[in-house]
C-alpha cells in the first residue's frame, strides 16, 4: 500500500519505465508474488479437498432449519468461484485468484482502519459509549450471548455511531473516477478521459453538507433519516455507483460484531480526553502513530 501511494504522488515513479529503476520496484513485485502465491495455495488446497469429498449438487444440498423447514446450504465464495463457468468454461486459477484477492486484501486494511477510529471515538465520548453499552445490554445481554443477524440489526444506535465515525474518518479518504463522457459542472468542463479525484475526507467534513461537521454526533443520521431528505452522494465511506465497495455489508456486520463483543467486556478510555490523533493518509487512512486506548475489564475486581 505504501509503495502504491508513493507511486500515485511521485510523477517519476508513476511512469512504469522509470519505476523499474527504483529500489521499490523489486520489493513491489516481490510482495505481489508472495500475495499471489498465498492465494493460489488456498485455491489449490480447496481443489484437493473438493476432489476428496463427494460434493452434493447445490440444488439438493438442503439442511434442516431447526424444525422450521429446510433451506439451501450457502456456499462459501471460493466454492462458488470454483464451480463457476463463463461460456461453459470454468474460471482459470488467475480469474479465481483475482476475485479472492479483491475480497481478502481490499477488506483487510480498510476494516482495520474503520474499527480503529470507531474505538477511538467510543473512548473519546464516554456518554456515547454508555448509550451503546445500555443498548447492547437491552438487545443482546451483558455477557457473551451468541450474536445473530437479527440482534445486530436491532442495535440501531451502534449503527449511528459507526456511520458517524466513517463520516469523520473514512477508511479510503480519496477515490478517483475516469470520465467516460464530457461533463460540465458549474461552468467547468471535465473532458472525456480525465481522471477525477473525489476527496471523501474533506467532503464529509464540509459544513455545507453536515451541520457542525467537526463535532462527533451520531444522532445527526437519525435526524437526516427522519427528515427524509439528503443527497446520498455527500456521504460515501464505501464509495458510490457501480464500483462501490462490494464487501460493505460484510464489513458492517464484522465491525458491529467486534464492537459489541468489546463493549460487553471492556470500558474504553483515552489517557487524555483532549487527545487527537495525527492522521496518515495513504490509500487507507491511518493514525500516524499508536492510539493509546485503555481497555478496562468490566466488573473487574478492585
């Protein structure tokens, strides 16, 4: 990620011919080979496992739903890709690897970034943390109750906190789009072929779109929902359009699960209530240094 970011903003390194003469070139391609080998090893292992097991046709693969009837067993992404065809031909290993890489690596740093800043905001605002904990106790319970999609969907205030944290600290602070047609915006013409940068970080903190934009206020999203009017393209932590984040639903449930379990067991604190992290914006937004969050065990013996 660091090498990619360096290439984006270095006019010489962005040219492939010149990039070959840098010390980062060798390291970059070494990392790519290791990444591809890791994914291909997983694919080959799954192929071997599939050949050892008599696979049941997906249409007939039913399981009992606790006395409530039957429904189809859901296949994992890799199983679906291994069984997929295009024009009657199975996907090649490279085709499958590209799709698996998209889910595995695109969702790693981004989810970690989102969770990091969510925990920071929870620790910084104890009154919000208490509201979250009260909701979790009411909906889920105070201890390690098994979570379900139903209970996660009932955690409405947790949703608002996640949304507000993603507004202030979007995991990918800037995206780009390739203009496929001539466009005019407020008198400025964007020619076909132009690379258009969208500064999500600054837009999310623009007072034209968000009142008191620098204040962490999860309830703002409840007010917007009740008002029923907002421009959906002013809030795009997962990008927007046909090339938005394909894993956003999974990421949201993953983060909700992690935050719920953490707050069931710990109270979060900052060493200083005025602590503000310095930010490091590469491809993924990160703190420039460690975030000193204290995890205090709930109901711990004095």
